């Protein structure tokens, strides 16, 4: 069924346009990667602060409130550019196990990030008072983001 | 030995041959390259945005420079080594690739921009506090940094779409 959907999608005029105009995919991928740069750097800085490795001069709450909004800002652009790439090459993405793993990891990391931010908003000292949990959340988040980027690149090699 | 001869020698080294012939080595090194680049670009942009007075205005430029740039440099080293390995696998092909040449030329400009900032402008703006005016030279360095890195990423992506 998904195969049928991919076949249908790849024959729509939008998809055919993306397939025919050769610069669209690399241009959209470039925007996608630049947004990945924003997300990865912000999440790395926040996660390393949660773990207690980077930016330790300032409290955890400062790192969380500094970096998370940039992620929420970049994610819609990532989603939009990602959808354009899917429309251009539906079966390359939708039938790809790395793509599915990437999406599953993304859901998990969004939940973690949302939770980290929410607890921080409720109580600025929340993560400072729970160093072990903060370190686990930070390490898990960083690991998931690295996994997401890795899956993203391996989609091209499946 | 000229550059074409060097490329021919490089791609015949044992590690270059191994990368070229393996099914997973190239994507694995490329993944490392991408991971390192996104950290380089994102982290340096944090500083550039501060120079433009757009983000992180409540911290001094020195504080951001000290907190963020070590990660940028470490990631850049990883990106450069991974990139050199990727280059070695098909050195001659990349040497003749136009986006690759543009990327390398842009990196030279990035280096010049960074050097001008590090060895001159930085000392003047390092301790500027919130609300303080940032000199035009620093703003130009920040804006140039952002534009240049976007171009570097675009060229990098284009390499994969050209023969």
C-alpha cells in the first residue's frame, strides 16, 4: 500500500517538477542541513550543559531557555524541506528503514526536549537539583540527535 | 610532483583504496564529516549572531568566544580530517570538481575572515556588554561568517550532485 502511495506521489506534477529541475533537491538539502546545524549545535550545547561538560559558568536553566526555542524554530523548516524531499523521491525515503528509524528517534527526542523545557519553565532549579537525571536526559538527547543525523546520511546509501 | 600527480598518488594509497572499495567506509566517514560540520557551522553562527547583536546579547563576546569556540575548533579538526579522507578516495575526481574547488576557495576566505577577527577585531569587542554598540568591523566579520558558511555547506552538498 505504501508502495502504491509512493508510486502515485512520484507521478504527481509537484513530484515530477522536483525530479526534473535538478537544482531543487540539492538546494533544499542545503537548507535542511543548515537547519540541522542550528538544531545540532543548540542541542549539543544544551545536552553538554545538562551532562555538566560545557558552559558550566551559567546555570542549566539558562542553557535550556537559551537553546530550546531555536530548535522549535528550526524544526518546522526541517519538516517543510523534508516533505519537499519526500515528494521528490517518495520511495527513497518512505520505504527506507533508516528514514523510519530517523523519524522514530525524532519523536522520542522531541518528547525528551519538550519535557526538559517544561520542567525548566515550571522550576528553574529543577535540573540543577537532579544532576543525575539531567545527565541522563542530556546524554540520551545527544545520542539520539547523533543517531538522527547518521540515519539521515545513511538514507542515501540504502 | 604537481597536484594531478599528487591526486593520483593519494588515491592509490592503501587507505584511499580501502575507502573507495568498502561499501560502508565512505558513508561512515561522510556521516562523521556531516556531524562535525553541523557543529562547526551552528556553533560559529552563535558567535556571529552575537557580533550582529541578534542573539545572546546578555553575554559578553568573550564569554561566548570562550564557551563555544573550542567546540568549533575541535569539530573543525574532525571535519577536516574526515574531509581529507573522503577526498583521498577519489582525489582526481574531486580535484576537477567545480563545487569542490569553490568550497576550498571559500574556506580560504573563511580563514582570512576568522584571522582578521581573531587577531584584531576580537580584542576590541571582547568585553562589550549588553546594549553596548558593536563596531561595524565586528558586524561585517559576523555577517561574512554566516554568509560564507552557508556557501560552504551549499558547495559541499553540490559536490554530491555533480559528476
